[in-house]
């Protein structure tokens, strides 16, 4: 089900990127009255279901949803928003809602007045929010109008830290490094004309780099994306473990002095605290580094699902050290299980590594395009 939804949304994204935007205007309240569409009152605000909206727009099939992201394609262009969020991307512009989009019993509900204004072509005002460096300024199309955009690719492990080791001796650190280098090359080639986009690696050799150093590097070079590459193994080296997954952290801590990692992968198991804070973050703003990380992680999974035949294990939230302490959008992808002999065999193949590297690179390009950087 999830895969189908993702495929649909990917198709939609492709349509979104291809479709030119043009002006569009519609009187939503009038349409609701005329068509006798049922409205719901929540917190003194009138809502209609997204399906009703689609009927009004005449595009009942042209929508998709990935987790909490909803996309609609209609003749006026594109509409994107998140459940619980108060921002709507409409024809490439960011518009703001007074009341959030809601989900009630599986039905996505949108606030009538707010959407009415947007569809009538009126400009909506941004609420006062704390400005983060990656955050969109009200009325700007791009999230970030920066002179420079920095991508930091992080091949996991290295030196005496070999990471996972396959049954036939293939070491994770080597696979990660090779994929990272190829991904960097691919992005450099694809972004050759964009001299303002810089690509760096946390290591380009078989050397030890601590987790703190990786995070510090991301801060020092003021990275806009931190992209960590890993290869998986299970605790008991299950030969049947299979698939790829991408992580983002549900919380971010920007500390002057970094704490020592709790273990080699720097995974902190405080889900409870994380989820509580995550909810608050969710409520505060739709455009935090956490949200951006998740968007990027979704692109990674969508691209890998397109290219790899192994199972899609999904986008997951987990407080890995390098994800939690990097203040910018950050993801950690596990491209396959080295404890699975078939996967180990495949990962020895240069062509497979190249394909994975390009796929990860494409996900970064997806993100850059989604945010109008390219
Ligand atoms: Zn690893």
C-alpha cells in the first residue's frame, strides 16, 4: 500500500515538475454552497474533506499522499501541504493558513476560509515564526535564497572502524566510501553549471573520523544537507535480512560542545523524549530542519525503490548521533544488508555501487528541485 502510494506520488512529483504554473482563481465558498458539500466545524473553523475539494477542482484522481504529505495536481497548477501543517505550496508560492490541515478518521480536512483565499488568488500572510537559516521567508518561492549551497556526504565508519563485515569479508567502510565518492562525482557532474553548489565528503580515504568530527565538519563548513551513507547488518547476522531504509532524526540539538557518542553508531534510544518533542516541533512549524530531513529521506526511499529490487523498508525516525547533532537537514541511508550473502555479492559489483550512488545523487537533485534551488 505504502509503495503504491509512493509510486503515485512520485508520478505526481514528475508531473508537478513538468507542469507550468499559471494563474487560477475560484470562489470556494460559492462552490460549496452550490454543490451542497458537507462542511465540518472544528475549533470554530469550517472544514471540508480534501475529496470534496478535488471534486470542485475537477481533478478527483490527480492527487497523492506519502505519510503526511499531500499533493494535488489540477488545471491551475499544483497544491502541496502537510497534515497538521499551516503552509500550502500553491503554484510554487508559499501560502499560510490560520487553521491547520487536519485528519479525522482517515479523512483529510482542509479549512474552507484559508483555502478559499488561496484559491481566489489572494495573498495570505505568514504567521510570525522564528527564522531558521534554512527557513523560507514569507512570499519567497525558494526556501533559501543563498549565495552558496553546501552538500556534505558522509561515508560511515573508516580506518580501524570497519562497520559491518559480510560473510565473505566485504567491509562496510569500503562500500560506504566507494558509494559516497561516486555520488559526489555524479552530483558534481550534474551540477557542473551551478558553481554556487559545493559538494564535500567527511572522508575521502580509509581513515578514522569520529562522529563528533563529522558533525563539527558539517557545522564548520555550514552544510545545507548532511547525507550519511551506511550498509546494514543485523545483530545476529541474519542472512535473510534484506532491503534499504533511510533515517532522519525526530529532534535536533545544536550544541556548542558535542557530547560523546553513546556507542559506535551513536544511536540514542530515547524514543519517548524524542516523540514528545517531535510533536511540538511539528506543531510549531512545517519547515524545520526535521521536516526538511524527512522530505529528503522520502526522496531517497522513493528513488531507491525505483532502482533496487530489494525491499523498501521505509523512511524511519531515529536519533543517530550525526542526525541529531547536525543542525541542518540530515539523513542516514542504509543501502543494503551486508550480512545477506546475496547482497554482499551484489555490493562487490562496481556497477551496483555506481547505480546506488547515482540513485542517491538523484534523490538530492529531487530535493534541490523540490525546494527550487535548481
Ligand atoms: Zn554503519
